C-alpha cells in the first residue's frame, strides 16, 4: 500500500498521475477498481476533488485485474549519473519515451531500461513505484528513479511540496527582453488539440511558473537557463513559446522563425536539456545535486550558433 498527502485541491485522477507516475487511464482504473481511499474512505469516482491535507492510500491491483505495465527488461545502456540505496538518477537520451503509451507502438521505453536496472540489482520491479517524474520524449538529462516504494513515496512528496530544484538549458529563437524574468502563466490542454498544451486561464488549467535567465545571445538565438517551480506537461516549451521565443527544434510549439533557424543551422533535435536536479535522498537525508552533461547534439547546435558550451550554473 502507498500513502500520499494532497497539498492543494485537484482531481483525484490528476493527483494520482503525478503521485505514482502513471497514465490518467491507469489512475482512473485504480479508482474504479476500489483501490484508492481518501481519508480512509474508498472513492469510486476519478473526478473526486481532493482538499489540501487529504490522506490518500493506494492499494495494488490483484493479479486478475491489475494493469501494472508488464515490461520485458531491456538493457538500454542508460547512463547512471548518481545512485544510492534509495534512488538512481539516469541521463535520459533523446528520442525515447519515458513509459509505454499508445504512441510508443511497442517500442522500448526508458521504463524497459529501468526494469533491466532493477533485475541487475535483484530488486522487485513495479512500474508504478519506479518513476518519480517524467521528461518529454525528445528532452534529455536528469531523470530520477526510486528503488523502493518507500523511497518513491518520499521523493514524490518532495516534488509535490516543490522542494526539488530543476534547472534546464534551452536554446531559443531570438533574445528575450528582459534577459531574465519569471513566466507565471497557467497551462492546460488545448481545446482544439488534446495532444498539445497552451497558456490560458480556466477552471481546468493549472498554475505554472518558470524562471529563465539568458546565459548568452548570439546569431539570432539565445541560450537560457530555466528553473521549473512547477512540473506541468510541456511547461518550459509552452511558456517559452508563449513569449515568442520557442525552443529551437520544437516541432509542436515552434514558430516560423525557430523552424527557419533550425533548418539553416541543420538542427534536427529539440534543444532542451534537464541539466541539474537537486533533491534530498531518502537513503541518508542529505541534499544531492546531479548534473547531466550537455549531450553531443546540443553541443553541436551551440557550436553552430556561436554560443559557448555552459560549464557552470549561474546564481
């Protein structure tokens, strides 16, 4: 059984997606299968609205009706940036989805590689208790994985209370003015295309906050350092696009300018990298910062623009 605490009002299924790292469909099945209780009472509606400080417990499905992802462990040679008794931080490569979904069409995902790491370490694998957060398919960098259900719960609590610090590098079209700013704009799914997100304020959009700092501007581009204070789907990509400085290589949220730059510079990958991740390890209670090296494709893009390769985080 897993135990969680809500930190703000939100739908139960939405909370579960974040808390246990599953799809919304999985979350709704858990609720309808009477595997979820709020303040000790079984809840059967995925749309149930939680209140701050509600206590949520999640029971696993039994063998006849569970939909935990049955994954074949695959050795994807995932680079390990940090490991202790409670967690692993991997350096996620570009072009691979974090977990299976209809769009992955049976292709290996990061979760298949994580299953292999569990087997290597003789750990029992449960997909719902491994991933602590997610990165987009084309985004590279730090991805935190729990090694035990207790560690998963503790790390999830850190994400929910926003004590985890996440810093990204983004190469964008144009030079933002001001050079440093806070983008505080709610994000929700586009009504006309449910696969994309957009900045708008309605009852279903969710608060989102990104702080960016320009490290360098050169040749029609700028290298930004971005801190995420929330972790909404596509947040950095949507926020930077909303201020007319989309990330170069972003097909979904790009502009004619960013597409032209990508073509002229022969950049074919998304220039977004999860660079630094700071969290408290459940293994020893110590704060730990992991840095993911800037990947070769991003380095090549920087070299083509004339921007310097970052060596240290700005303060």
